[in-house]
């Protein structure tokens, strides 16, 4: 397994070992002790899968309280996946990191609790998976505008399809600080 650091401490790209031959491939997508050895120590409590078509952008989503760490990957298709540090007091507050994840490159992105998350589908269709460290809590959900100019995410597509909820999210600077997660210096 190979780990690629991003510009956001704690957000990492994981390249699991893939064993392939003429019949196809085998990939281990999660093994507790191996992931703990690379610093992903969360206990996962919920798995999700989504299906989307080209141009769909989901995000930027977060929960507070009940912040979710997410280990995300693509089974089939390709996305541009993004994490945004929204932890009040963090030296990288408001900064983002992104990665192309696909069924071909088998990469995973680890997004620790306290970060907002979103992705944009760049293939015709995508099957996207999430391992989450806390359950979905609708009363704790929040979101940030996908095109917040203060964050400046360089999305690969300019014409995107958003949910009605995602269209309404405010800029990060317009969210009350007590609504955002806090940075833990430990």
C-alpha cells in the first residue's frame, strides 16, 4: 500500500495493492491493522454507495457535531474528489486538496473528521463508495457553496448539476464559527 500526502495534514491518498491478471483484479479495500499502521485509526460504522452521472457535483458536505471521517473510493467511473479544512483554529482553515479517483486507478482518499467533502463526476457514470466513522445525522448536517471564491476549488467542469440543497449552501465565511468543528491540536 502506498500513501501520498496532500497539502492538508491528515488528508491522504491511499493506493492499495491491486492484483490483476487476464481474468480481472483483486483489491483489498479495508483491513483494520493495515490502515491503522498508516494512521487511519477510525472505527467505521456506516458504508454508503452512490451512483451519479457526468457533471453531477455532490457537496461540499459536513456534519457538526457527529463529524464523519470518510474513506472514499470509486468502483467504476471517475471523480474529482475534494476535502476542505473547515476546523476553526486550524492553520489550513479554508484550504482544499483534491484527487482524481477512479475504478482504474483504485485510489482512495482519507478525509478525517472536521473536513467538508465533495466530488464532481468526470466520467459518463460513477459508482462511489464511502466508509464513514459516524452515522448520518440530519440534524447535524451542513454545507458550503461548491464554488466559494474564498476557497477557490479548481473543479474540472464548469457546468455542473447540483441538488436543490447544494445550490443553497452559503460561503464558508458566512457560517457561524460555532456551527463549524474545532481544530484539535493533539
